[in-house]
């Protein structure tokens, strides 16, 4: 990828190569975070995973925000939430169900995650409704978005507090041995983070020419491509764990990642937007909010009974495919 960039390679080569490089670096970043978490102990390790679980996507979206691609950034927020709730959870239930039959998981924790997702949908929808129907004057959509982001961040901290204080919630913690030593894990974490930042600049720089040259919608790039590039390594892990009949752990990865993007990554982007010269308002398109509402509603219904099968997984993947088609053909 670096060689292609230095040689001024065509866009058709730079974009896929930078995307492939980010996928590999995101996997390395995840491995380093998990390894460091093993050395730090379960509580600190859980906090590290909660903090750095979506680090690659956060870095990508920060570069996109600095470049003024606010449409792509907001779309990536929605895309990450629905991608985890529909595609990752759906693929996990589909393959896990085909391999193990009907699978069970904690309905209590799944219900908490579903409730938090419903709160996320409300938090992201209300600023849009305010912008469309609210009176002129103050507060502006920008200031309201900052205030809403502060509430969302507080909810995330409370969510973490509950997670670490209740053993049932911690049942999804990983197991095994650290693949790297403590110092090696730390150096790998720092190195992979720096590499992600470097490659992200090239990846983001190729988005606008890609949209112009191939006529791809910015919504499609943000909702589908950016989340897949930033999170595909984590997605594969969630599916593999479900295939091993560990649906609690798999759901913690998929729904937990959705909540992290909504309640941690989004507030960070909103707070840093004015500093980067491009304020980020939580005002979305009807298609984005409709897709989010559908994902939250369907996921909540499936999570109610604490059991899943391959057909439910296929349904979730089908809804995601429909949403992807809608975004692909959107102007």
C-alpha cells in the first residue's frame, strides 16, 4: 500500500490496498489489545477491550472528519451499529445454528443490550427530529448534539460499571493465554495504532475521488465499506465463537461493539468535531434512522427468549442485505 501511494498508483489500486492493509492492522491491533488485557487481569483487560475495541474505526472516522467528510462519518456510525446488530449477529446465529442447532444465551444480558440499543436509537433520532421541527434560534443542532453526546457518554460509563459489577455480565469474557509478553503487547499496540493512523490517511484520501469517479454514494461508503474495513477482524472472531457454541460471548462482541460505537466513539467524534474545524451534528437522513430502527427492533425481538437458531440468523442477514441495497442505490 505504501509503495502504491508513493508511486501515485491509480485510485482503483490505492483504495482496495489501503482497505486491505487496514483490515490486517485492525486484526493486529485487536490481538495486541487482547494480549495486553490478559496481562492486566480481567477487570482492566475488559476495560482495555471496551476502550480499544473499535480503535481502528475511530481513527478512520477521525481522519474522515478532519477531511470534512461528515456525511461519511455519520453514515459510518449508523453502519457500525446496524452492521454489528444485523450482519455480525446474524452470521453468528446462522453458522452457529447450522453447526450446533438451537443455541442459548443469557436473556437478561441480551435484554440489557437490547434496551441500551433502543436508547441509542432514541438518542440519535431526537436531534434529527429537533432539527426538522424545532423552532429557530437556540439551541442549535450543533450544541444539542454536544449535549446529547455528553449524556450518551455518561450512559456508556454506567454500562461499563454494571458490566464489571455483575458476574453474569462478565460471563462473556475471553479465555486462554496471552500470545505476546507484556512489553511486546504494549509495543505492538502502539505500533499498530500508529500504522492504522498512517494508512487511514491514504484510505480517507481516496474516498472522495472514489465517489466522484465511480458514482458510489457517500452513504454507501460510510454505512457499508468503512465499518467493514474497520471491524471485519472483530466480526470474524464473533462468528467463530458462535460456531464453537459460545453465543453469550459472540453476542457480547456484536452487540457490545454496537453500543461502544454509539456511546463512546460517537461522543468522541462530536466533541472533537469543532476542534477539527468540522462540527458533527447528530442529524441523520430518514434512510439511516429507518435502518437503525429496524435493526434495533428486530434484534430486540430475537433476543427476548434467550435462544437462537439458523433461521433467525438468516433473517438478520437478509435485513442487512436489504439495507445495503437501499444505501447503494441512494443518491
